[in-house]
């Protein structure tokens, strides 16, 4: 379990330390809201936290977060150098050492109609980077044939573990299959880059383009890095799906994720239905949080009769 107490001012750090010490389940998120109780997401459940680190179902007895705690915690998170994160803050988050992403809310600052930052910052959501080496081992035999990777799409609802699974698949493709992998990491969630350097282990033959919109990033990597595999998290826009088609025509394999509960739901989403009908993705991995993040619900294979069937 990563030690994230260094990111917070003393009262919050002490409470979170006790949570980590006394709970066997992994923290997923820590939420600081000015004037409201300290809250966490742990084991897929939302709980409040007491000053002694006790997990509470109601706000009674919970540690109250004030604005000064948020300001002091931001100083720890940025190592007193918030100016170094100005570009990231335009998108409402920063990524700190260890790959943890800090989402922010507050009053938006605009210049010429463009968001340039937030001030004051009234709330933080610390999404803890989880690197679970080996979690994708069980999938790999179904996703490659003699070292040749299949075009693979991982789907799950939010919190279902798809990013964690994608991260480990990238590592395995790089180290186990000895493939050159390029990652378009728009929100710094896959590699957890800090100052351009991935904090998570993505393998010895992996290149990461950090903070670039996915569609542009995937095409840039295709042009510049000569990859055998391109990976991206949370496909969604039409431009991203167009980039997928371009990459396929270039003979490069794809490892991608998308939000969805199942294959049928995904087929009904604009752009995806037509894409799936062509069998672009040779394998679809369905995850859920039913038994905790990363619960494998099924692996689907594209068949010659034009449908996806369970492996």
C-alpha cells in the first residue's frame, strides 16, 4: 500500500495513516471538501473518517476539513511549488510524485474565455495510483498468439479496475512479449508521470507521451516512435475512434479501455456500435467491481460469423 500521508497536513495525515494501518483494503480516493467531513473511498465503499482514523458510515464524529487544511495540503502535494503545475491546473488536476492524481474544484479563473486555473481551491480528490504487478497475468494467454498481440479493448464501469489492468498489460507486452509499446497518457493516469517520468512500471520498452489529448497523442506516437503497440485509456470521442482506425490501417496493435458495463451497452454508444460490428477489436475484456475492482466477468473473441463470443 503506497504511503500517501506525506501529501497532507498533520491532522489529515494522522487520520489517513491510521486508516492505512488498520484496514486491509486499499484506499482508492481521499476527498477533502472545505467545511465538510474527511471522506474516503475504500474497497468500493464511501466512508467518512474520524480524527483517529476510524471509518464511519455517517458524518457524525468525522474530522472536519477547513480551507486552511486544503491550502496546507496543497503545499505538501506541490512541495511548495504550485506554479510548476500551472498548465495541469487548467484541466482541474495535478499529478504528483508517485503517480497520484489530485482533482480540484473551486472558483474558475478565465482569461479570454479560456480556463487558466482555480482560486480559491475549495475541494480536492486524491486518486491513489495503484500498481498491481501481475494482475493481468491471467489475461495474457487469451490476448496473444505466439507473441503476437490481439487488438484488445478493456471495458468496465468507473472504478472497475480497467486502468490498473491496462497498466499491467502494457508492462507484460513490453517485458514479456518484447514489444515496443507507446502510451498516449492524456491524464497521467496510466504511467503516473511526474515531470515527464512514469512513476509506474510500464516495462523496459515502453514510451509515454504524457498530458497530450488521446487522438493527437496516438497519431503523434504512430508517426514518431515506430511502435508495435499503442495504448490509451478511456476512449470516447469521435476523433479518438478515427485515430483507432488510422492505427489499425498502419498495422499497429491496440490496447485500449472504455467506460461501459458490458458489450451490449457499448454497442449502443455513438461511434462504438459501427466499430464493433467490423470486429476491429479482436478481444474484449469485461471487468466489474462486483467482487472488488478488477473482477473478470468475461473475455470475448471476435468470430468469423460476425459476433463476439465468450472465450
